[in-house]
C-alpha cells in the first residue's frame, strides 16, 4: 500500500492488455451470487489501474499485479512461458482484509512468528477455514519469500522493491468452480514494514473488461 501517481507512460507488454493507467472493470455479479458462502465481497468495480507489480517466479513464470485506484482492490495474473493471453494460468482478484504495522521485531514475531497461526495447516478467517496451499509440513511451515518490483510513477523505472514473506491459504466454495483465498504477507519495503492480509477469489477472463 503506497502512494499512487497518474502520470502517463509508454505501455509495457502485459497479459490481457492490463497496464498502469488503464481502466479495469470487474463484473461483480458472479461474486454477489455467492452470497454468504464466502467472506469475499465485491461491489461495482470499475476504476483506473494506479500501479503495477512484478514478481519473477523463475522458469519464465511471473506474477503480474495491478493495484486499483481505491487502494483496496488488486488483480493478480500468473503467466507461464510468456506474457501473451494464452500464457495466463491464473487470475485472482484480491481485497485487503487487514493491515498491521508492528512497532518492533517483538511485535512482528507475535503477529507472524513461530507462535502465530500463520504457516499452520489451517487458517480460520470469519466463519470459514482455509487450507494451506504452500508447504507440506505437518505443523507450521516457513513463509515463502519472493521479491516484488513496484511501478507507480514509471513503467520502466521501479518506484520500490518489496520483500515478501508470505503464506497462501485456500478453500473450495460450494456449488462453484471458484476458490476463495487468504494471502498473508510480511511486506518489507523502504520505510514500511507491514503484515498484510488479503482475501481473494478466482476471476475469469470473461469477468474482466480492460480499456
């Protein structure tokens, strides 16, 4: 979560024509129809893309993140083997659920350390339990590390680099093929250390309109 800039920049290749400065509309109807079967909610979502992030997963696989202007919603697109539309393997729309700013390493350890619930096989949020998607340990497993490069003023010069220590959870949603996700990440960026919890849902390409 960082300041946004709307300065126009040359378009950088990205899947689904998504780009910083573009306009994204997400059809809310599929999510409204889920009702109380999920924690996730999405009202009418049509707004500019204020910033983008890149995560190199290795092996020509990438996470492309597009942060919307409301500072609350973001879209993550995973691509494998390239960045054309046919290389897209996953789309998840996320909304921030909770943000904690620890004041010390002791507070950070309390929130996301070995004595916390983060990294255990099951994580409960609201009325639902989510199963850990990363790691095979019977008990708590280590958080997964990755580095995100964020662009919010230029598409060629990064604004900042954020180091993530994260864990992903997911659950099947009854009577639908979509899954609901919880992503908990310790985000370490210059001048900012936060523990961010995001709630997400699978989104289909047909749900997206990009202009």
